[in-house]
């Protein structure tokens, strides 16, 4: 799989966002094509066919199509190559790994009474990877906007007294206090000030609220290295029955899990004679989420050759927990012709308040024509309305703004 990214906006956009955004909701809502080899070879068009464990996750009625008890485990290989273009500068990176795509089993029971309405029923349990987040991204180029602008955007308006250490106070202690008392934004201003990337207009005034850059102006050589890892999975508890050998009905209770990590390292160098000529800003984001959804589905055997299917999956209700750790280092002139590197590493994990995320439900329809034992044609169509994506609690100002953007 090859991805191309063209960045026409400032590279700082990759590190300047904080809090939960609409993009995060979209990231956690989308799914890829994973699962058994049969399912992937058909691009997931199994809604009217059944008889495949991953297909249970598309249409719960598919488990009763099996003729006998069945179990399977599937491994997958993923290779990503990402190419980027940043203000005319090209760069690239790649990632390759093996994953457990699927594991599950189904028990199928036939009714020995030929006159019974229910001719067969089944119980299944199946685990599927629904998304793999493993990827490496590298971007490099020259820019006329410095990383100092990021720190200035948070520092301006905050009194200097909040950024200065008092006797017996530590970097870790003040960073933690600012996060608990004033929020993430003040922590960013603090990192910029303590690393000398930015400075107060008046360092002798504890009520100073204006700050300036120490990286100067001109051209800045910038690089962004971003490594993401983790997965999204779905565990389906399935039950299905077959009526008169013609109609199959199924139900899934699904549990979902998200394990996502993003490590970002942004570096900047300049030779414009400014006090600070090199900066490195590191961020590590960890996301853990669990959710639940319901599915119902049906498959009708119209003739020996023609089958149609339909399924509905409810929205998924996630409980999301996020945490972030940060550090910044900057090289500055020491006034005697040498340099000093300031390393500000609070060694503090910022744990954000858990929030709820409702991702969209979906409806799907499917059609299959089977040419005996020679082959088949299968078509699946699904629809998902992303305007129903919602962050909660809805009265939170950030979430309210996100939800308004989604509605629009």
C-alpha cells in the first residue's frame, strides 16, 4: 500500500493541534479490509454469501450458512510506503509488519425434524482486526514559519509568573501544576519559555503577558518524523438461524477496542544568527478505547443461484482515554562564543478526562449470483452517515464545537 501526502500548509500543523478534533473522530470511525484470505480476496463482498468467519462481522446471518462446525485463524502482512511533499521537498518512509487478522469458530446444528420451521441454527465467536495503524511518516523541507510561533500562540496572554520556577520548585512540578490548574495550553507556553525558544518582553515583570521569539526570522530547515502503531479490533458474539432452508437471520453483539500510539519528533535548524538555532519538540500520544455495537442481518436464497442480503449495524459507543508526554530541547548561544543545549523533559504523563465518542452506524445490501461450482459474482453496497459522529459530553466547549463542525 502506497500513500502520498502533499503538504501545502505549514508543517507546524502536524504538531500544533491538541485536544480531541473532528479528525480524531474520523480516524477512529473508519475501518479497513482485513480478515480471512477468502474475505479479502473478495474485497469483503460476502454479505449475501456467508460461510466465512470474517463475513459474520458484515452480516450476522452468514454463520448459519456453514455446513459444519468450523474454526480458523488468519495472519496478514501489511506494507506501507508513504511519500510526502513539503513546499517542494520530497521525502518518504515505510513500515512492514505481520498481524493476527482473524481468529474464531462457529458451531452449527441441524434440525433433524424435516418439517420444522427452523432447519438450522448456529453460535459463533469471531475476532477481527478492523484497522492497522502501523505507519511511518517523514517530512522535510524549508519554511519561513518557526516552531516558536507554536509556543507563542499559547504563551501570549499568560502571566510570566506562571512560567517561572520558584525556590524548591521543579520543572516537573510546575508543568504538572499548570496542566491541572490552567490546562494544556499553559503547559505549551511553559515549555517554550523554559527552553528559551521564546522569551518574555519584560522578564522583571511577573505580570508580563507578552512574549517574543528567540529563533529569529528567515528560513528554517524543518523535519517531522511521525510513527504510529496500534490496531482497531472487533469481537463478535453471534447467533443465527435458518428458516425453511431459504431465509437466514442473525444477530451480533460486538465489542470494539482501539489501541493507538503516535510518536512525533519535530526538529528545526536555522543559521540566521538568532539566540536559538536548533529546536527539537517530542510528543507521544497514547489512546485506549473500548466500545459496543449491535448488528442484525438477513440472507435470502431466492433460487439455487441467486442470494440477497441486508444488514444493519448500530452506532458504536466508545469510551476513550488519552494521554500525552512531551519534551523539548533547544540549542542557544551562551554569550561567550559557545552553545548551551536546554533540555526540558517534565517526565509527566498528561492524562486527559475520558470522553465518549459515538461513531456512525451503517446499513448494507448485497447480491450474489453463483455459477454452480465454477464461480460467482458478488456485490455489496454499504452506507455510513458521518454526520452522526458525536463527541460527548456535548456541553463541553471543545466537543460542542466539534459537533457543530460535524453537523455542517
